[in-house]
C-alpha cells in the first residue's frame, strides 16, 4: 500500500467555489495519471472516496468534488434550485482546467469517472472536449434524464428525490440528441450497469455503448442503482486496472 496524502483543494470560477479532495500517492518526480470523480444526483464527493482511495493506492492522482448545488450535503457554493445539467458541465470543465495544471499530473492521462447523473454529465463534457480526456468510466449513467423530464415543463421549486429543484433544471436540459453528441468521444469508455436498476434502465447504457466509438458495457446481474459491496469491488478493480495497469 502506498503512502497517500489527502488534500482539500477548491476550484473557483466566476462566482462559484467548488469543494473537493485530492488523493495523492507519495511519489517523487513522477507524472501521474489522474481521475476526476463525479457524483450522482443528491450525492456528494464522500460517496466516491472509496474509488478515489483505491485509485491513489494503485498509483493515480484522484480528485472527488461536490457539484455546486448538487446535493443537500454539498460543500460547494450554490443551492439545488440553481443547479442544472449545464451548471454541472460548467463545474466539471472548471475542475478539468485545474487538474491539467497540477504539477504531478500527466495532462495527457486525465480520466473521468461518473455515477448516475455524474456519468451523464461526464459523457457530455468529454464529448465537448475530447482532446482533454484520456478515457471514461460511467457507472449506471443517467442518459434517461432528457426522457424523464419531457413532461416536467413549468415546475417551480419541486422536490424530487429528496432535493428541491427549479424550472432552471428543465430549461437547461440538453437541446440536442445526447446519443449523437457522445459519438464525438473516440477514446475508451467502460460503462457499468446492473440489470435490476429501477432508476436508470439498462437499455440506456445498451444504447450508449453503441454510440461511443470504443466502449464496453459491463453488465452486473441483479444489481440495482447502487451496487452491492461485491459488485462495487469488482468495478473499482476494473477502473484501477485501466488507469494504472
């Protein structure tokens, strides 16, 4: 096991402040691959600390953060009624910019890991800046969001899955075919999804894997939208292997 340093690092852009933690293996003079971890809807950076720790022990620089207004437990600025898919894309772009300038990071080996809504946001962001991302890991990515919101025009301060949203979320949904957009990303993508997911049907990942140029769908039989310990351990092992060999 490597010696790991855990450091709080905030990212500031415009009027926003993003809170995050970096998990850094103690190395000297070596450029490290980096993984940016994106949490799901009403989740937080702490829910990804197990993945970040495993990655750092394997030899990668890992950074998990809170999207602005991304959960009731967020340590970043902003509130949930100010959050949308577009604001989370903006947050992630700012984080990528920061990570590219970390001295110990190999800027040619920056990966994205995203769960649920964080996976959806990761896919859209990487498709807009494919030269900056070396590969992606999407865990039950919520490509269902545009379909789920088709009939929710005009909601104001509605509580959905434990978090209050505003009409901003609806108005700033992608106004394009997301499956066509992700074709822009040509590098390796690993999608992990459970057959018993009652939040994001696996059919969305089955469609996404056909849209990406180089993608693999790892199917976990009987797993739901939050993986059991056994499945999560397998998932983390796959991520570490791809990033660190």
